[in-house]
C-alpha cells in the first residue's frame, strides 16, 4: 500500500500542468503577503485600536462577503469571454496595491476599507483561477491539481506568520513596520501571473450574453451542483473566521510576538494534508474524506472549548488544520466535477457567494457569542454547525446521484 501511494504521488506530481504549479506559487506569494498582515491583524485591532470582538467578526465576515459578490461577476465574465488569466491578474494586482494601506490605517474602519478593497481583488481572481485549473487539468487528476494549488497556497499561510513573528521580534512589536513588508511578496505574485501562467486555446464560452446571470444558465446547473453548494454552506457555517483562533491563543497567554505561531501550526497541518487528500479523492471519492474533515472540526472545537491552556489551543488548532486539508481543495474539485465546462466560472462564483454569506453570518455570530458569553460559547456554536453539516453530508451520500465518484 505504501509503495502504491508513493507511485500515485509521483505520477500525479509529474502530470500536473505547469500553469497549475505557477498558480500555486502565485497563491503562495500572495498568501505570504496576506498572512503577514492577517496573522497579526485581530490583535492589532483589539489592542492597538480598541476594537471589540464583534467588530473583528464584522470586519472579517464583511471582507469575505465582499469577495464573494465579486466572484459571481468575475466568474460569469470569465465564462463570457473565454479568457481567465486577465481577470486573475487584475484581481491579484488590486490586492497588491492595497497592502500599503494597512500600515497607514489610523482607525478600525480604515482597516475595514482596506480589507474591503483587498477582498474585491480576491473576488475578481478566485473564480476565474479555480475555473482555469479545471480548464487545463485532465479530469482524472483534477483532485490532485486542486490539492497541489491549495497546498502551495497554504505553504504561504505557513511562511507568512513565521515571517511576521520574526519581524515582530526584529521591530520590537511594531505592527506597522511589520505590515510594510507585505508589499514585496504581493508584487512578486503579480509578476508571476504575467510571466508564468498560460491558459489553453479554445476554451468553450457560454453561448448567451446576458448579464450577470441568465435564468436558463441557472437551469443548466445540475441538482448535484446545488447539493455541493448546500454542503459548502454547511461547511462554512461550521468554520467561522480563523481570527477567533488568534484571540483564543492570546486569551490563554500567548505573547504578541508568538501569536503568528497559531497560523504556522494550522497551516503546516493544512499544507501537509491538502495534496494527499486531493489525490485520494481522485481514487476513492470526495464525500468520505469531507465527512472525515467534519469529524476533525467537531473534535477541534470541543478541544478549544473545554481544554484550557496553550496545549488545548494548539491541539485544537492542529485539528482545525486537518479539517481544512480534508475539505477546501475537495470542495473546489466537487464544484468542477458538477458544473458544465462553459459555466465553470459562474459555478465557482455562485458557490463562493453562498459560502461567503455563510461566513459573514458565522463570523458575526461568533463575535457576539465571544463578547457576550465567552470563548467557550463560540466554539460550542461551531460544534453545533458542524453537526448540522454532518447531517447534510449523510443526506447527500444517501440521496444519489453522488456529486463525485
């Protein structure tokens, strides 16, 4: 069995298209930039600007909801024109130019404005990028391709907090000085999009020209796709903003300079799991692995709710990373599996719109529970949403036809 797994891994890595790797490294660089800021941002808002936990939840949820709305329009547009690289480049470029705003911000609402624009950039790029991965990858290794791109993205989420931690020590906890360094990898990411990503000729376009989405296009999206959307929504409600993991670590006594270790540990587990999970999903189906991910999230939230001290925090955060590795790339692959070729951008946009709306609701609720009842209530709400997601998964697996085989 170990020999067979190694053989499959070797074949998969060799066969994944070069542009998928390029997109992965673009994601890596931009995630280094983003996580250098975001791993410190919740504490910066609370301790440096006097923001409440509710405000943190609102900022994080509103930022993701903004990205989701943009994803619908960019996804549809990429289907209309049959070209995705241009939109990917615009999205990454817009995110890059917002990075200097964070060290210059004077209030929490200026940070919200910066996050708003940054997430518009994310919204513009994500649906076309995810559709492009499906366009250039053979279906038999699609899960592996999404897993590799997600793993490289997550390596950026690992390096970014490590860099933040080193810079916080170097600059004696000067948040603003650290935030300026985020400009460099963001600029490199945009450059790599321009020179390293190629899209195939002859990508099928949608036949219609309505804007933004026509009713007949929605009718072409199968029941299997809408079941994937329901599953994604349930998963997102269970996974509120990761900002609360940082606040939990701070509440348990982790020093400011070491706060990024939360994201380092989570993203290490995430990165190690994403590619093997994608490869296994190509061989054994995606739904069983997604269900395993939900079980890991339940245990993570129970650990964070009831096991005190930093040991409990890092055990819970590690399980959270396991959940992400077993779910995020697989959900993208499921969308690609169930969407028509000429509506992939639209499908990813709709999926992300619905799931980001769920994240906004979950994040605001988590912030309110944290401020009103304390951290335990927030993580117990995560357990309840995870149980709901498990029920959705069981129904989906019994209903058939399954979204993926």
